[in-house]
């Protein structure tokens, strides 16, 4: 290339850069453009085979056996329902197992307390006679 052609080529490149430059700038000269991505919302469907939530069992143990463990079981039952509706299988199964375990312990504790009360009551009645 001759120096004149090289100078013309550099001038053409400069012109091309000047033409492309406004696309990279913001609304004001010298301001960088910011590309904003659209928001993406990911929705999940409820589970087709949901984990059992033990809601009725939790309410029963809360009212009839052991109030504190029944309340904890009820909280895990509600969390199981939420996880089932939002499609999170692992969390639903974990919460379901915890609710079931708390319910079993509450029933066992309730039965022990009731049986202990009955034994204490009959022992007290025998001592009075």
C-alpha cells in the first residue's frame, strides 16, 4: 500500500468507528450505555405426587396430646404444604418426615402422661381407703 492509500484506509476506519460510536454511547456524548435485561420469572407447578403433610394428625396432637410438640408439627405441616405447592420435592419430604416424627413423639408423650395420671390417681385412691 502506498502512504496515500494507507492514510485513506486509516481515515475510512476512523469514519467507521465514528459511525459505530453513537451505538455504544448513552443519551449524552461520552456516557456509557447500560444494557438492561428483562426480568425473568421462573414459576414451578405444584407436585403431581405431593408429600403427605400430616395436617390433621398435627391438629389432633396439638389439641389432644402435647400442645408444644403439636404446634411444632403443625408448623412443619404448613411448610410441607408450601413446598408441595411450590414444587420443591426435597424440602416437602424433609418437612413431612419432621412433622410425622413430631406427631409420633407427641402422641407417645401424651399417652405416657395420661397413663401416668391414671396410675397416680388409682394409687392415690387406694391410699385414701
